[in-house]
C-alpha cells in the first residue's frame, strides 16, 4: 500500500504545474530604455537585461529617453503600466537623471515632489498586488583630478534610498554599485562603457560623440549585470528564473 502511494505521489509530481509566468516592467529614463536603430551603439541597460531570464519571464521595457517621474505620469505612461499590471508582476523604477536638473523645465521636480511621485508608484503597484523595486539613478562618468569617481546624483539618490527604507520596498542602489564599477575601470578605461566615438568611427555619429551618461553595448550589459547580481544577492523571488548561456531554454 505504501509503495503504491509513493508511486502515485511521484506520478502526480510529474504533472506539477509549471512556474507562473510573470512580467517585469521597467520604468525610467534613457539609461534604461530601448534605443532606436539610429541611436546605436547607444544602449539602455534594460535591453540586455531581458535576455538573462528564462521563458517564464517577460521583460516589458517602458523606459523612455528624457523622462522624469513628472513626465512619465503626465504623458500617461505610468497609467499604461498600471492598466497592464497583473498580480505578481515586478515593476523596476529608476528615475532621477531628469528629475534633478532645474534647467530641464518640463521634467524637473523638487526633491519633495520626487519623493511623493515615488511613493505614489510604490503604493499603486502594491494596490494591484505587484512588486515594486526602487533603484537609484545609475552613475554618470565623472572623475575628480585625483581619478576618484564623483557623486552626480547625491540628493535625488538619497530620496530614493529614504523612500525605499520608509516604505520597506525592495531596493537596488544602482548609483553606488555603478560608481564602484566605474572606479574599477578607471578614468580612461571607463570610456569603454559609454557611447564615446571618434569622428568617422560610426555612421550614426559622423562627427563623433563624447557621452558620459549613456552606455554602449558593453556598458549596458555591465549595468544590467549589476542589477541581476543584486536580484540574486537579495534573493528576490525571481532570482531562480535568471539563466545564462547554455542553461537558457
């Protein structure tokens, strides 16, 4: 009898339901967004990010160039995410690059408004039983005369950290992690991560390009890997859906 019961359990296990499919929504700015062909080799870190998950995960990259929390809301982009969000979905939220610049009148918000917008995002994701993840804005390439990486998002990155702590939300300090990476590369080699081109080097930029904010393919992959490493380190529920190389199906 016991043997028959054991055989039955094994048979039932073989018909176990596959893992539920989930979606990871990416909302943010140009450092995360998908790029048009004419912008190549500029690459947002959300582009390679999607290739590191198995078939049970769909990554929907809604990040857009030049957007802040303010414009993401006013243009209806946030509502579109909420309309499509299902229970168990993750929403990775990375803003700050455009929120923090006073000269960008259309996208600039004060620190207080930035905080309230992030709180709104967290609250609304949770209201639909989704999983919000806050990320500090990824670092710009800026070194001092001694070759030390400088902080370029101090106040607005601090706001993200505080909201994550107050709201007890999953959090990735991409600002700090990317600064460490840039320091490891150093002043000159860190250029290899950004969309920097000599005149005539690429037809999309015939006059060359010196960009210390946006990544090339290598830089985007390195930033995506920082996020993936944190997902594993912090043991997010989606960590076991990350695959690499031959393991991907």
